[in-house]
C-alpha cells in the first residue's frame, strides 16, 4: 500500500514576535488543574521558569482518576512523564492540588464527601503520587503544593506540602 498523502491548505492566522529557539531543555514538569479561577496566578507563580505544563482537570487526577471513578490514565501519564523527563532533562516535578477542586467534586466514587474529607483525600493522593514518582523517576525532585483560594480577598496562595 502506498501513502498517497492528504491534500490540505494552510492559512496563516498568527505569527509570533518571540523568536524560535532550538532548545529542548525544561526545568520542571508542572501538573495543575485546568480551573480558570487561578490560571493567571499560576503563571505569576511560575514566572519565566522553563516548564512543561500538564494542565488537566484535577492535575494529579491524571494519576489517581481511576480509583475515584474517572478515566484511568495512570499508565499513559507515567509513560509520558518519564519520556518528558528524559527528553527535556527535567530536574523537578511540581504537583499541585487546590481547594474546592471540581474534578474531585465530580468524581463518581467521591460523591457526598464533605470538604474536610475531600481535603484529606487530596492530601493522601498527592502524597501517593509524589512517592510513586520519586520511586519511578529517582533522578528528579518531586514537590507538592496546596493552592488556597480566598474568596473574600481574591488571593491565591501556593503552599508547599511537607509530609510527616
Ligand atoms: Zn480543580
């Protein structure tokens, strides 16, 4: 069978002002939730760091979704995480969970959980993912964060989590 190709037309709709740089280096992989409420604040937190973002409902839900009744993407996510670490010489993986996460609230297996129960589930999840990644990819540092959202002031804080 021959590959006959596919006929397409390309119409340029955007041209960047930032020049293309032929580099394959990233400082970190960043797993965060896709919640729009803190997109800009997360960008502010990251600054100019070169990072590969995995922005997805629940962030670490990519690893733990299966046990909460969401799609089980753990093997595929671990596969690409390892690939990215190798290809981009990544030194750190940042994992973020946040208060009032819709991906947790919508998890079929977590229906009816109180905010306190949900907080504990999220903390156990991020600990589990941190330990799993540290074991699977020992050459990287894995850092866990809890993002707090203050409705009254609109402030978003990043809090590094230490496990005892
Ligand atoms: Zn969320």
